[in-house]
C-alpha cells in the first residue's frame, strides 16, 4: 500500500485512521474539560450562523423561533470546530502547494459548461436542499456518517445509507453514467 | 476565547488538516465516489469510523465517555437523508467539507456555504410544519444497533470492520 497518493496527498486509509484517533481524543477531551462528551459534527453550526446573521436584522424574530431557541444561537465548540476546518485546510494546502483557486470543478464543467453563474446556482440550490435534509435527519456526513457510525447509532446507519444511496442515484442522473 | 471555543478551534484545525491531506475536500472526490470512479472519500470515512469505533466503544465501556445517539425518527432520517443525498450530488460538498474546500482555494464552495446557511434559515422557518408532519411519524428514540439487534456491540463492530476491509480489497483490485 502506498502512503502517498498520485496527487501528493496522504493515503486515505492513513489520513482516515488518524481522523479516527482525533475523534477518540476529542470525545475524551470534551468530556474531561467541558463536562459533556461532544462528537465531531458540522451542520448545526449552519443553523447558528443563520441565527447570528438574522439577529442583525430581526433579533425578535430569532428569539421567537422555536428551532433557533432549541438550537441555541451562539458561537460554541462546534462553531469554532467548523472555522478550524477552514484554517486547517488552508495551512495544509499551502504547505504542500495543493492550494488551487477553482471556480468550476472539472466534472461539473464537462456536464454544464464553464459558466461560473451556473455553478453558483447549482452549489447554492444544492446547499439549500442538502441543509434542509441534514437538519431534518439531525446530522450530516460528519455527525451521522462519522460520529454516529462510530457509536453504532441506529439512526446513523439509516442516514448513512440514505446519503450515499440517494447521492449515487442523483449523481448518475445528473452527471450521467458515461465512462470517460 | 472560552475553553470550549479554544478546544473546538484546535480540534477543527486538525480535522481540516486531515481532510485536506486525505484529499477528500474536492468536488471531484465527492461526486467521483457517487459515480464509482474514485472511492477516496469512502476509504477515508470508513477508516476513520473503524478506528474511532474501537476507541469510542472502549471508552464508553470503561465509563469514561457517554454515547450520544441521534434519535431514530424514521420519517426524518429517511426523508432528510434522501434530501441531503440529492443536494449533496449537485453541490459536491457536505457541510464540513465545503468549509475545508474554501480553505484550499475552491472558492465556488462559498456558494454552497451560503446556500446551506439559507437552507438552515429555511428549516428554522419550516420547523413548526415539520414537527407536526415528518418529525411526528414514528420516533424510536435514541437507540443504538446493539439494542435493536440484541447482540454485543463488539460483534457488530467486528462485522462492520470485516465487511469494510473486504470492500477495501475490492476497491484496490478495481483500482478505484
């Protein structure tokens, strides 16, 4: 098995295994220092970000919304974790020179052309639908896919199968099964 | 910065570093896996799950950490999971990787991030409606597979790891 990939990254088995160790260390550290076990996740932060943005125009509306009240709009552990992902990816990509400005990804360009506006609409629209789904399912590939599967949660196995199952079907329909 | 924010930030930087090194942040990798052309993200996720699973179950058995299952609310998980899958295929990122992709220069991920914040705002507005419909169908509560199947968690973990390793060999044989 190769430890380096063709694009100069680390073997996904190695990087993934290290992420597993990070998940264990994180569960331990949050229990010890914060008094409650917290698991890696990302999608709840988008609710908090939406709440923080809405607070600037309508604080009363946010205070009266049941879901924002339930989620607690604040910059918490997970919010900083998500910001940290940005910083970690930036540091890593600058260090190994894989940082690359990209406006339209190749598979998208092959199917929909190189127009940035089309890609922007796809990314935005896909984002809206995906986040409604993630909040409904109460997790994304981090919270359900990684953390929930590690704990053998029943809901996470169902969510994991749905994420990939529907993703595979949708990708085939959208980008076609063409083998280049 | 409070302790919880600082701990979150440090954990997140390491998380983002590993996601980037594993090359799983890219649109090509995420959609590539859905098209069975490049299984990098599946190898990465399953490796993380298997290693994490052993440690998490062990620490839980020792009473050091507590498990926190998300509710097995059937309608929500099935319908929500399906909506997520559809959106994911178009967007080509998931919530965590969109932020990381932005960090490695894939700036079109910004549209995905804005879309997801809009989606979260929309969900907050629709929450009363969902509470009475899809979220109210059938909730089995916060349950784990060991309770559902009535067998040891170590047996289930072994089956997952066994199946996963077989899958890894198949991927490598196929060169995907």
